[in-house]
């Protein structure tokens, strides 16, 4: 997703009253013409969690006939994007020549490395009637040694993502290791990404094997000790402490985390450990040095003038 299409959200950070919660971030919803986006990372007080530097909840959005997601080609460097949908579909094209539809439950991992261009649209046949989109898109900072890798693209089918039942709670380990199971999704740093669904009254102990962790409530409401974690809230968890959450109503959550990486600079769609690398990427995009997207090489998002 291009940042131009999802303007930075004004956010409110609240110190958690529960020692298990270090910080609560309440992203402000931004309406992009029927398409609602909530951005939890980066925020004013929390730039990243582990290797995760960007966290967007796309939707839920219902598009009328003739409308849908239509993000023109745009570039990325030194990061990996992770796209995961709950409802709807998205058409991915990139400058490596990949073209495929992302469906619910699948994982798209696009490794930008030294530079990639992609577009995110919806097929015209999908837009002939009302269609729904709901999902998450996250960005991973690559370790410094991997920032300039050749770009890669990996697609993982829904049936290949491991799932486990923990005392009645359905858990999917999207990336990394948790609850004794390991995801097949490629990693570069120690990374955690888990989705879980809880019925009202159910409790889940969160994985505590990574250095930094956070939880986002996709839908529903939770309690962690005496603290409420409301729908669409992003809770940064206290390190090295066992944390359990209890659903006060049917809830769906995402848990992210991993090892702490060095400082990263973010400008538009560029993420790097080096400011000068971002400046080079700006020049390269403005002068047309990035590769084109086969089949989608007419339109593009211009470099922002800021």
C-alpha cells in the first residue's frame, strides 16, 4: 500500500493502567472515499515493534458497483510488505512480473530489498457489484545486512498457514514460532505475527518468546488484568512479562513482535537504516530509474512534493 493513498493518521497515545500494557495507541480512522484505514504504526510515541515499522488496518469497507481499491504503481526499498485479508480480494502486480489475486487467509510477502514497484487494485469483474475489503497490511524493516537484497515475492496459500486450537481459541501462526508450531513464511529477523479468534469469556496467554510485542484488536473487546483493550486499539506490551487477555465479547486479534532492530527512517514508501539511501530512492523514482510493472506500466504515483 502506498502511503500517499493512506494519509498519516492523527493518533492518541494513552499510558496503560495495567503493568502488562506499556502503551495504548488508538488510531484515528481516515475515510478515503468509502475506504477506511486505521494506522497504528508508526505513531508519535511508538515508531516500531520488533522489525515491524508500519501497521494498517484496511477497512472494513463496502464499495458500490464500479468502485474499489485502485492503488497505482509505487516503489519500495529496504523493507518487506505483508498483506493478509479477512474479506474480499486484491490484485497484486509487481515489477518482477508477478500477478495474482490475494484471497482471505493467504499471505503475500513482497521483499523490496534494493527496490521494487507494485500496484494494488481490484479486478474489474469484482467491481461489477458491491464488494467488501477488510485486512491488514504491515511493513517489516529488513536487517541492515539484508536491506539491499534482490527483490523477492512469496505467496503462501491459506491451507499452508498452520492453525492450532488452544482451549477452544482458534490461533493461526502467520509468521514465526508460537504455541509450539512454526509458520512456513520466510523471515529475515526474529519475527512474530499471530491471528486469534476468541469467543466471549475465552482467555488466551500471548506468546512471550520475542523481545518486543504488541496486540491489535481487529474486532471485539478484551481485558488484560484491569485494562480494557477496545476494538481497533493497538496495545504495546511490557517486555519479558507473561500477558493473558480475556475477551469480553467475540473478538479477533493480531499479535505482532520480534527482535528489536536499529533505527529506521521512513519517508513516503521508503524505509531504510540510512537517510542517504532514501534520498537516492527519491531521485531514482523521480527520474524513472525504478523498474516498470508489466501489464500496469502506464499510471504511477508521483513522488510527493514534501
